[in-house]
C-alpha cells in the first residue's frame, strides 16, 4: 500500500510538472521562461555562455532560459532573450 501511494504521488507530481513546463514553453512565462532540458525530448544547452553575447550565463542578472523548437537556450539576461527571438536562426548557428 505504501509503495502504491508513493508511485501515485510520483506520477501525479511528474504529470503536473510536465503540464507546467508545456504551459510555460508555449507562453514564454514562468520562472525559467521555458522548460528544463531534462523534460522529454528537449536538447540540453551545450554552451557555458550566452548564445547572443557570449557573456557568462547570469552575468547581467538572472540567467534566462527558454525552449525553442526542442532546443534549450540560455541567456545572460532578459534583453538577450528578446534579441534571440527577433532572429533565432542567426544565433542557433552557434550551436552547430
């Protein structure tokens, strides 16, 4: 009985987290402005610097994250996220 409750709790928690991440990714809201790379099918961000400026992540305020077409993207600040969204292909080339 104890294991069944634990499994039910785990499934419920994970389902809720998945719905939250999908909601955040689709609206661009939430604490990370997107989902975490550990979520199903999202490619993790391979760089240790901002994709836009090449600054250290979080060096200009809180580190920002979003998922763009299944790829986690990280920024040093919120303005870099806006720059990225204006011309994503320009910056995605840095990941290739």
